[in-house]
């Protein structure tokens, strides 16, 4: 079992699907968004330039710290904390959630949200 504060296995190969960023995180009309789009808009991210957020999420996968590991019916779920420097120039702490499917080695992005302590 992985200890907290380790790196995400395969983090350098992490996949962030475009629809997760464009249609979910940056979409203020998504029914399950829970205000995430508003947070990311304040940080300076936009639906018209989703690549910046995609790259920042991948950076957390590469450099962030695993805080939780949980088995699921599909594979292992990892919560990874990291800091991004947003387009507005400010640093934000995020929690990101990744899934490594059974018999796979590449983490897939599930969601991200502000790390409010």
C-alpha cells in the first residue's frame, strides 16, 4: 500500500480528457460542477483556452503529493494535492482525483477542486 505524500504512480503519463476540462470543470452550466467553474474563472481559466488548465492539472499529477489512496471496483483512486500558478498570477492549492484502472499504469483525471483547509 502506498504511503501518503508519495508521488502519483505514472504521474508523468497522466491523461486529462478534454471533455473533463471543457465540459465539466470550466462549464458553469454543468449540473454537477458545484461551483468549480466559478472558481476556475476567478483564477483566470476559460473555456476558450482549456489547454492551460489541462497542463496545470498534468503538472500536479507529475509533482503533487498523494494524500489518499482508495480501492474502487475499477481500480485505485488517488487524491493528489498540488499548487498551481493560475493565469491571474496567483497560486492556488488544489486537490485532484485520479484513477488507475485495474491492469493499467496510466492515471486518468477524474476531478479537481480547491484545497480549502
